[in-house]
C-alpha cells in the first residue's frame, strides 16, 4: 500500500474537542493517571509521562491529546468480551514495542469509557486509530495480520514525520531530548492550506491546493490534500444517524448515498463506502452513472491507488463498465 493514510487531517470527521480540556482524575496512591486496567499495559511508575503501552480513560484522555503533539499515538479500542480484540491487541503491543518508542499505544476499554467510544464513532471493534497533534487518523478495523499492522504503522510514522510529530518515548516513560515537535518543511501553498485546515477554513485550503496543482499538476500531495479538504467540507455538517436513515429510505438517491459513503470513508470504513457506491452505480441508468464514477475515482485517490481495497473496488468498477 502507498499513502493509505492520506486522510490524516480529517478534522471534524471525528470530534474530540469535548475531551480536550477535561481535567484528569488522579489515581489512588499517586499512581499515573493512565494506570493499567488489564494485563500487558504499562504506566510510568512516578506518575509522569506514560510508557510505551498504557490504558487511557475518558478522564485521562486530555493527557494523551497533549502527548500526541510530540509523539505519534496509536489508539486501540477494545472490550473484554471481544474475541478479535484479544487476537489483535498482543500483535499491536508487539509491533509498538519493537518500534522502540517511535510510537506509543493507548488502550481504550469501550465499555468502561463510553465517551471515548462515542467520540471515535466506534461502531465495531477492534478499531485502531492514530493520533497526531490531537487530530485522529483512521488506521484499520478488525483483527488484521501482523504484517499489515507493520505496514500501516510504517506509513503512519511517515505521515507523522510530514506533520513534524517526530518525538520518541523511551521505555522508562521519560520523553527523550528529541521529543519536541519539529516544524515540517512544507512548500508555501501547502503550508497555507494546512493552516487553513487547522482554522476550519476549507474554501481557503482548497484554493491553496488548487493553486499548487496549477503550478505543478504532478503534485501528488496537493492532489491528495485537495481530496481530503473536499471530504472534510462535505462531512462537517452531516449527522451519521440521519444520513444513514435518508440513504436507507431512498436507495437510488445519489446524494443520500454519497453522504453515507463520505462518512464511512471519514470513519475508516473504506470497504463499506466503496461497496455502497458500486451497488449504486450498478443500479443506475447509464446517463446517471458518470457522477458516481467520478466520486469513486476521487475516493480511490484519497485512500491511495495501491491500497488493496482500492484495487478490489477498481476491478469491480471496471467489470461494471465493461
């Protein structure tokens, strides 16, 4: 896969703002606020920064948000009753530990922390999400093979480097000297677009990326960024429950199906989005199909042309075309 994490700055797709400034509740006996809740988790014994693997709660999540400004964070949403979670969690912990502090793993028991489960829109678990500078990055859902975990984490680290989140966390939990965020070397128009995204000014961000593409039509980062911002603008006012109800009531309504597909992409449910649009395409008369095809191609570029899910969906689209 190449660049499957182009949806990194999905600001607004997952709203964590309500959890950002929540005061942490100290644990009994002065232990770390991110104290372990089950076997395998670690926490800093002196109540300082967390170790490589630790549990997080609704109350302690603001500390994780702050830490993500310096060190890439992987969020593992799990539950005790979830069999696939028990298969996946040891794999994730193994890979995180092998990365030697370049990422840390925050584990969320969705049953014990309903606010976090709701904030991350955890409709199914296991669900794994990245966190960079307080912004969520959809990674994958379900118990995936170890090699896929390694591939996705490698690309997550590349994305973190692009955004200047390059700190490391030693095993003892003390941030290393290079744990300060470094400013990414972005071209001026890309920097303008990124600043506009941070401010929620999506029209200005799109204009900046379009200007970058006018200067260099081969600028893949600008093309991906433009796709991201278009998606952000489309989903920012959507309500998932209402959108799904509207789509279910009108299976042939292109706009209603587009809304749910956008929300699925933003939430990391890539296969669901593609399947929805392919089914829509197959059931439409010929004159209405180009619009759906264009949206599919846009989403293919957003996820990454070499992503296995895109390859499968592109093959299905080709078979429907010919």
